[in-house]
């Protein structure tokens, strides 16, 4: 059976083909660092994925909102970040967890 899921790193945007270089450009143009950054995720497939996410962001406050059907949970995590590279490092770690969509 073929896996047709699209991963965050599959969709380059902007002038560069490196998605993280494009993300860095966008973050630096719209965010002010140091400052609070809102990470947003959608998780499908159970609370074990939330536990995996909490391992990456252990000391941060999670705001969870389940979908009406209960199939998905949207999560917002507010975290003090020093620069765009710190944000990208978090996204790279989260990208290793299958079943998490990064917004």
C-alpha cells in the first residue's frame, strides 16, 4: 500500500528550495525576536503523539482543543524563543513524529 501523506518538508515555497531557509525568511519578516512564538499543531492518532510532543517542549504550556469528532486534537504551545533558528530547530524535532501536522 502506497503512503500518500504529504510531509511539511515536501512543499517548498518562496525563492529557495530549502523549506527551512524559506521559513527562516518568513519568520524574520513577521516575528520579533526574542519573543513569544505560538507553535500550532494538529495531531491525529492518539495521546501518545501528544506525549512525544511534550518530550520536545517539556516545560511549556499546552492548549489542547479536540475536534468535534474526536479524531484530531489541535495544540498551541507558547514558547519564548530567541531567534528564528530556535523555532526551526523545534519544527525539525517535531517533524520526526509521525501523525503531527505543523501549521
